[in-house]
C-alpha cells in the first residue's frame, strides 16, 4: 500500500530498503508522459492515439524503474562496503539515498557514487542495442533523437527512448554539483584532502549552488535567445538547475547544522529517566502522577524489566478524557518496536535527522535494552538557537 511520509510517497520495500517517490517526480512524470504521448502521435502517423499514450506511459514507468535500479545498485555496493542504506527517495533524473555517516570513508563514497552513473550507462547502451540503434552515431542520436527514432516500430521505439533517458540520467548525475553523484565524488575528494567531512559537505554544496545558478542562466538564455526549437530544452535545463539549487541549499544548511551540533551525542541533551510506568496502569493515573505539575512530556512503559513502549503527552491527548479511567496505558503508548533506536552515544545531528524522517518529536535513549533517558526534538532545536556553555549531561 502506498503511504505518505515526509512529503513523499512510500512505494514499499526492496531488499529491506524503503523506496519513496518525491512529489516533484509526479509532476515531472506527468510532463514526460504528456510530451512523449504528443511526440509519438505526431511523429508516427500510423500509430493510434491509444498506442501512443500506452507507449508514453510505459516509457515513464521504464524511466522510474531505471532510476530505482541506479539507486539500488549504489545501495547494494554501500552495504557491501559496510554502510547500511535505509531509504531511497526518487527525484527528477536521480535519487537520494539515506544512510548514516558511520562506516563511510572518502574512498567508499567515491566507489558508491561512481557505480550509479555506470549502471545508467550500461542500461542505456543495452536498451539502445536491443532497439537496433547501436550502429547510429551517439552524437546524432543525442542531437536528433526524434528524427532517428521516427522510423522505429513501437517496441524498439520504447526501448530506445528509455535507453536515451538512461544516458541522460548518467550524464546529469555525473555533473560535479552536490548532491548529485558527481558532487558526491567532489565532496569525497575534498574530505580526503581536508579530513573534515562537514567542511567538505559545506564546500561541495556551495559549488553545487554555483553550478545550479549557471544551469539556470544557460537554460533561460537558451529558451529565449536560440529560437522556438530550443525553448523546451532550455526550460528543462533551467528547471533542473532550480532543483539542484534547492537540493544543494538544503545540504548546505544541513552542514551548518552539523557544525553547530558537532561533538554532541544523544546523552548530552536527554532527560534522565527518573520514573516509569506499567502498561496496565490506567491512563488517568499516569496523567495525575507523572504529567500534571511536572515538565515531563514522555514516560517509558516497562513490563517484566524491559521497555515495551513510550507514553507521550500527545498520545494521551488523543484518547478522550472521559475514557482515561477505564483504558490502560498500553492503549495510548507507542510500542518501542515502532520507534527508531538511538543510543546514548548516537550523534545528535543524526538523531535529529532520524526524528525528522520518522516524524516523531520524542525518542527513548537506550543503553542495551535499558531506557536511560528521553530526548525531545525541541531540546535539540533550542540548543541550535541558544547553545549552552556546557551540555546538560556528560556522555557515559
């Protein structure tokens, strides 16, 4: 079932990896679909409108599958190198993988980034070969794809268009504009030279922003100065530049955030656990004894010496007050198995990203299976805005 998360469509799991689709891809997919439908119908007079629409739809599906393949190969390689990938989000002509920084090195970053465009290149040439276009010069195919493909039958035409799209995906991702694969190679090189991951990310993001602005300028100039035939391609270049600018700016802000939280771990800002509650206690008792008159906003739920859940004040408020006496805590708590796991020494910047991805503002801090504290997003945000001279708690 498709579910939404963080403004994305969650498509499901592949090899244990969450695959999500950014909302922007739906717009881009629709534009691809409409333009390809019109192209097929106009350039192939013998094709019916229904056939043109069907082939355009299959081409969009093929392009999406190609992007997933691009990202999955990178995820598999990253896992083989010791870096777990938790999610992939598809954007425009590429995707962004979500994985922690632990276990990553400049060399591993370069390898993982490199295999993505290579995968797209291989797919592109395989599909073009299957379409019977291997003998056509690549430059001619790139410049005049419509003319070259006009004489193809439906299935070869479909394969050829998806193949050309894969070549475009490879070329686009090879641009040294972070967070594209080429930009990740650039960051890895800067990281290797300087030894500072955060500084390398910030510099690579700045370079990505500069390249994005150049792309936007070139796209606009092409659209309005080189005649009507260049208008569509110019708008696409400007649109891709805008997307890159947005993504690079986001990563630049993330790098600044990591610098502000540098050296801090979850135990620095957590609230130590001073009390817990059983799952069968009435909600009314939990509220009266642990929330009223205190600053607590979350309480570990313990059963047989193990933490089974977390009772948050916002969970309590979802239960009608008239039912608090009759209903136990387990009806309102969130099970610990449903919560992301963070430890006392988990990097605070990584913890904040985990909270944002999971859309949860409060998490238990675990040491083994024992809950030693509760960490709230508002405390992290408060630290970013008003850093204290010393952290609240020294790490264990």
